């Protein structure tokens, strides 16, 4: 564990994040794509198990409709009134209300539970389509610093040399310390053909990286056969991921493929039901994929749905520090059920499930509703999954277009 140099300026001395040796990665409070938000990292849509009204109570205060039973007894109404009456400047009711909501949600102390404004909610949902204009990098936040999970394959960020664990300290010359991932995304994204310059800290050194924005179209699933080995690359878990992975599996079986590599490196997660569908391609119907727990109580068990096309096919799952949430669910399910071995680097470590709740007055609440556990009873939060065989891929390998992790997976059969 080596600390970064403390001569970086911009307040860096007071909060120096630590970097692990090799390619392991600091844990986050939120994930986003540098262009639009990454989808949910394992959130549930349309689930009515939780109803939260406290944010709407704050809204009633901001509109002057609160009663003596509202939050005014705790001084929030008084604070709002005094700010409105005494502040020397213009105050936007909408921005103030959004700030109150964000502060209320942040007070619970969970890094994945957050309030999204109407604009942020629109962008969050838009990214489910997988096409946007930006640079194509997965961003995260830790202790006030915006950091890179991984650049997306084939995007401007990767071509420009952005690397996992890069700590973004400036965006176009302006400090980016102590801003949220959402704020960083807004500043980084932009029209195709325009340039953004990211100043990053990498291995203790300050590096400026100019990047020309482009249209980013992230493929959910890609597959191919090389030397008789079927290779499936899942870049994210969107609504078509299960169907596309099943299509790939059928093509492999028809071609007589006996060995498969499931590559989920740099996969930040996505829709939970799609993780279950993908796992079901290897697991018998009824086999446990994951358990959700609230406290010590199991509130739901997710089981494989059947039709395990690749059940008897030798499988290696590739993971790295950019593999998070839904991709960790699949990797953990296949490993614990003996359907695959894991290779690469320790995964990201996101072991909680979020639900997105639309609020009546606009905006939404992304709230942690449970923690998930692998079939073997492991919650990987902040720890990640350790591969059966650890293989490093260094920055030098990436620059030279070498992939020792993929090579090792091929050689393992």
C-alpha cells in the first residue's frame, strides 16, 4: 500500500487516496460513464417493496406547505426560511430543493443511495440505450476524488491512454476534487469532435490526457470462435444481454465448441435479472444464483431459470478490477456452483442491490435495498472476488496491445 506523493496541489495533501499494488482498485461510492451514467450496477426497476416519503416531505417544506408534524420541528423549515430571507443573492427554489433532497439522502451514509434530479434521472435512464457522446470511461468516487474504474474497450478514453485507477484531479484545467461523479460526467461529456483534457494522478505522477469526444455505442455482448475456443465478451448487463449470450452459446454448441471463455473484464454491472439469465446458461434450473439479505434475513433467493446450454462446456471467466456488481454476481454464481473457474485480477467489490424509485415531484431515489451473497454465502462488498488463477495485465501490456490474461485463459484448456 503506497501513498501518492503529497506535492500535487489542489488540496491533495489533506486527503490522499491510497492505491493498491498491481491492478487492484479502490472501492467507490458511485459508478458512472464519462458521457452518461452507467446503468444502476445491479439495481431493480419496478419493484414496489420499498416506499419512501421523506423526500416528498422535504418538498412540502420548500413549497411552504409543511405542517407542524413535518421536518420543521428539527429546524429544517427554520433553516430554509432564514436562508431565503437573509442570503445576499439569488436563490433558485428548484436548486435549493434539489440540494435539500441530496443532503437528506446523503445523511444515511450509504455511498450507493443517492437522490437524482430530473435531469440526472433522464440521463441515467438514457444510458440504458447504450449510446451517447463522451469519452467512454467508467468513473467512480472515493473520499472526494473522481477515479477511473476502466476505459471502455475501443473508446476515445482507451485510445487516449486513460488507465484503471487514474485519479482525475482536473477537467479542462479546473479542479475536480470534491465534486460528485455526476458533476464530473457533466463536465467531461460533450459533442462529438470536441476535446476535453483530463489531468490525472497515475502511480504518483501528474499526467495530462487530451481526449477527443465521440459517439459511444457500447455493445452488450460480442462473441467469436478462436482456435476452437468460444469467447463471449459481455460489456454490460442491459435488457438484451441474456438473449444475446444465449444466441452465442447456441452457435458455440452447433460448432462443436468444448471450451468457452466468458470475458467480463471492465463490466460495471447492470440489470440484475439479466445476470440471472446469463448464469442460467451454465446452471441447472433451481440452482441458487444469489441471495439477497437485509441484515441477517434472507429476503429473496434468485435461482437459475433452466436451459443450461453450456452446462458441460469447460468455462473460464475473466474478471478484473473493473468487473462490478452484475458481472460479479455471474462470476460468483458460476464459481460457487463449480461451473467455471475465475482468472485475472480481483474484481471491483460491489455487493449491494439498488432500486430506482421515481418521486412524485420529479427526480428519483436510487436506494440500497439489500446486500447480495454468492451461493457459497460470500458478500464481496469492498473485497471483490479473488480469481482462482491471478494473472496481471499491466499498463505496459495495454500499451503494447498484449493480453496475458486472455492468453492464459486460452492456454488453460
